[in-house]
């Protein structure tokens, strides 16, 4: 975990340096130096202690098997997924169900603006890729234990687009974080997407006005941008830049 991410997660949890020192057992002076990049990042023990304090306790809102769900000892599969009531929105990840609440107006506005910019770029280039937005099922691992619904995705292999879902990993995914999904999106799905072969993954935090960019085809840590930045899309070699000032203006128009 690099300094920028540590600072972001510190803000996410609302921790002061004093609180981090108390929870990690690291002297306050060392904590402050580490966050400033002045010392300590080479100390694996101290870094691991900070990561333990800053990482979330759980990944998301796993559905409890009560009420409409029978208690099952085995993992859920796509058979269970397709048997759910139509009004029950969940994602299936490694055999576990995770609830999906209805998106906010800000979430939808941001998604539409991002999709519009991507669509115009691809259309103008007469490109082979396609941009899609939720709800669309993605059978990420091509197995029967995972089905996700990314907020925005770009798929460049048309053979992966079948009638009922996307079969396999998209090239590019954006998740717009919400209070109920941010832990799942920032950790569980991050590693799932990376392992499945997604080339690039962005997380848009509209509350904190940040965009976290993971370009898995390049080594190194993710980059964090502000909501007024023009952010290059790595899979298009930076030719496409998403202008987040337009996203910010859209959010401002609806008071968010």
C-alpha cells in the first residue's frame, strides 16, 4: 500500500494520526513520517501494522440465508442466482451472494456521463470495442460461482458478448462507490478483476471526489485523481481522456 492510498483509506475511516498510532502500536512520530514519505516505508513490520489498521473489516453486504433463503452449507451457484426473485438484486462472488441496493441519482448521473464520453470516443474512432452500463451480467471467471454487474465496462472481444451475459473478463471496468458497496468494490472485486484478466479498473468515489485508477498491465501502485481532472484511459494508450469536470458539473446540477 503506497502513501497516497494510505492517506485515502485514513480519510475513508476518519482516523487521525493519533488514532492510527493507538491502534497500530507505532509511535505517532513514525506514523507521521510514514504518511509524509519521509521514513518507515522500508520497514515491512510497521507497514503491515498500518495496512492492518486501515484495511476494512469485511468486504461487503453478504446476504444472510434467512427468510426467502434456505440455509445452505455449500456455496451458491448460478442455478441459485437465476432462481432468485426478479426484484432481488445481488452479485454472486465465489459462491456468496452480496446485496445490491438501488443506485442514487448521483450514481446514475455519473455513470451516464462517463458512458457518453466513452461512447463518443469509440464511435468517432469506428472502434471495435463496446461500452455497456449496469445492469448487465458478467460471468467473470466463466464458472458457476461468480456473476457480477459492473457499473461501466468496455469489452473489446465481441465473442465474449452472448445473449444472457458477458462471458469472461471485460477489458475495462468502472465501479462507482457507494456506502454499501465501497468495501466490496475496493478490495474483493479489485482482486477478482485483477485475477480474471481485467486490464484496467477505476473506482469513482463521488463522496470524496476521487478516482482511483488501477492499470494492471503496468507495474506499480494505483493513481488517485481529483474530480476535475482529465484522466487517460490506459487500454486506449491515453488517447481517450475522461473529463471528470463534466462529471462534477453533472453532480452539481443535481445538488450532489
